[in-house]
C-alpha cells in the first residue's frame, strides 16, 4: 500500500501501473529479438487500436 498523508491507503492507479510494468518486464525477458515490437507491447498490455477511425486514433484499453 502507498501511504497518503500518513495513513495506509491503496493507490489503485499505481498498483495497476506496477502490475502492467511487471507484465512488460516478464514479456521482455522472454523475447529473442533485441527489442519488443510495438504490436507485441500492445498485446502484452491488452491494448487495441481502432485503425478504422483514423490514422491518429489513440489506443483503447479493453
């Protein structure tokens, strides 16, 4: 838990970010290539890109 003003309060956003970072680290450690492709990173982070809207559309999380 992350302390907030001296009391232990869970920071849900930070915990999710830590979890996603951990998943990326695990995936990166198993990649044979020097770098992970953007598509592989999106797959690990469960990100979908709606390419039908526009070329500049932002990724959408599931």
